C-alpha cells in the first residue's frame, strides 16, 4: 500500500521496522527550521563566491560522510547492483537532449566503468529512472511504494526539495515526508542517498527556497544519510571555470543541460562509491 501523503507516517513505518526485527523508533522531534522573512537568495547572476548565511548551510564537519552498507557489501563481492533514481524533473531529465544524456543513464555507465577499473569482479549496474517532472514531496510519497519499493533496489538516489517551495508544501511537511520515506526505504534493506536542490535562477528567486535545503540536510544528519550536495557543487563548477551558468542550466532558468547532467552523474558516482567504501579515483596524469 502506498505511503499516504495525508496522515502521519512515522507510526506506520515503526510497525514495518518491528516486522523486520529492527528496534521501534519513537516519533522523531520535527526539524526546527527558522523561517526568514524576506530572505535574499543569490542566483546564477550573482558571483560564484557568494555564501549563504551560516544558519542556512550546515558546516561541512557536521555532515559526516555516512556509509552505504548494502552497497558496500555488493561492491566487495562483485555482485550486481540495482539502483532507483527517484525524484522530479532533474531525475526524469527535463532539459536533456536525449534519454542517454539524463543523469541516471550516465550514472549507470559511469558506475560500471569505475567498478571495472577498480579491479573487482565484473558486475552489472542497473539504474532505473523514476523521476517525474513537477513532483513535490507529497506527490513522491504517493508513488514511493509503486515506483521505488516495488523495484526492490539496493540503493535509492533520492533527489528532492526543488518543487516544494514553488508548490506550497511547508518546510515542516517536507521534512516529515522525507524522514518517513527514508525509513520506508531502509525498512526494505536498501540504502538511500539524498540529492539536494540545483543552483538556479528560478529557485533563487523563490522566497524561502533555501529552507528546504536546510531541512533536507537536517533530516540527513539526524538519520545518518549521505547527501549529494548538488547546490554547492554547481557553485564550485562555476567558481573553478568548469562550466558557466548558461552551460549548466538551460534557458528556462531551472533545468540542467546535457553538460550539467554529465557533471552531476560523475559527481554522484564518486559520492556513492566513496560512501560505499571505495576510495576516490586519483585524477589521470598526462
């Protein structure tokens, strides 16, 4: 039965955890996210060096890199890996010129190539694209069972938090649904890694949008979930001259381009495998 997006979710998930022999969790204390009225957000037209307030961007040392135990075991054994890429338009690939240019498709190729180079036994990686443009946390909660859990993944890469500030889902509700979804995924034995918002004009121009990124990182810290820090990485790509804003984000000011998705897939691949215990690959020398 799909997770209901209309009633408290944690009690239901507590029963699922008990059925699997895991200790019951009491309902977590809601994430306290300070609402800043009239907050000013830096967009793509601002210098890349602009920093958001410390209260809105948790210090790096506070987000200790979490492990992905199921994935680590599969990598160690050379076993096949099944991944579901779950999210909204960035996962579906809106803005890409072809299905092959979406980040999930490129992630599958990059993971297989990296694992082959690691010297481990050959293993097949399957990345299923379960992104749906326009989805917020409420919509994703309604299809979590059908589109994610039913696929029996080893790992779920969950991209979320981009549409909620534009569709009116409250920060508190977003945090509740994100927490519940993580617990539901873990109750099946799968690992989960989150992906935060893109850095783009449309979101930067939406008041309070950064609060959803803050909430995502707070829930991740609470539950020990690693995060693909897309927002920070996109700023770094511009600061380092790897991509310009217009090379990274399309004319609509919201969706990534082929080049943006290519960089995202490689960064996600590195984060996923490091979280599974595989050392980061040293850059090639000329």
